[in-house]
C-alpha cells in the first residue's frame, strides 16, 4: 500500500473500537490461555513495558518496523519484537517509554514519530511483564541505528504482506511453559513471530481491516 493511502486511514484508526482480546485470542499459544485464566492479578504486580508499532514509507510503500533481539540468557532471546522496553523512573508516561525506547533501540528520533493511539495491553507470564503497545508512524523513510547490545537486526514488514492471510501460520516449537506444541504466528521472510508480539500484531491487523 502506498504510504499516502495509509495516512488517509489514520483518523479512522483513532476512532475505531479496538478488537482487543478477541484479536489477541487468535494468536494465544496453547496452554498460555489457561495460564492467563489462572493468573490472579490481585496477587501479582507485573512490571511495565511499552512498545511502538511503527509504520513508515520505504520506496513509497508502507512498512512496519520490527526488531530481532540479540541472543542472551533470557526468555525473549533472539525473538522478533516491536522496539520498546521497560518503564523507567524518568518516563512521563507509557507513551514516553515507547518513544524513548524506539529512539534508543533503533535510532528513530522522537521528533519524527507521530503517535496515533495506544492499543490493548498484553501480559507476558514467563517474564511477568504487562506490555503496552502504541501505534505510530513516521512520514519519512527511516535510517536505522541499532543499539547493538540489544538489537541484532531490523525486520521490515510491508503492510501489503502483513494484511495477507497467507502469512498466518502454525509452527511446532518448544516454549518456556510447555513442551513441543503447535503455536500460531506470523511468517515474515524466514522469521516466525509468535507470542505477545503476534497477539499485538493480530489486534493491529484486525483494526486495520475495520478501517481499510
């Protein structure tokens, strides 16, 4: 989709009712749904994080920016995710967190990011994080500068491919809370996106369907 066409839809995105958990459910891995049902949020205090779902033009076509996390000893090692991270004491609010982290991780200056709206938060049981996604865009082509200790690469996902259901797949894999199970997700080039990021992407995709 040409980026100018995408921009015409942004006012509708601002006002549409989000599909929220109905969209998330399409990408919830087996066993995680039961785990979430059994989570008593009155007895835990999740850590908070915020991420940016950032659209931008590349060769005039609309793309979505994702990152490949570096390999490390943790539950999110080498996963595809949105740029973002945990809330820090100096952050004004969650939106500020998402913008700050996007700047730190992939070098996109806050001055060229326009935030459209927040989306529905997603809880990640293995790391006890509540993640708050924000949808934004930059009207200019982006030059990425990676925070190399956290980001191994950029995955640029054309909007046309994002909206194509052929990229919705199920893959057998091992998770941190189960053995080998079939997990739903998005296929992007040679990457498989699943879990919390796929749940956010599902809500984003279903929202775009409502306005496009």
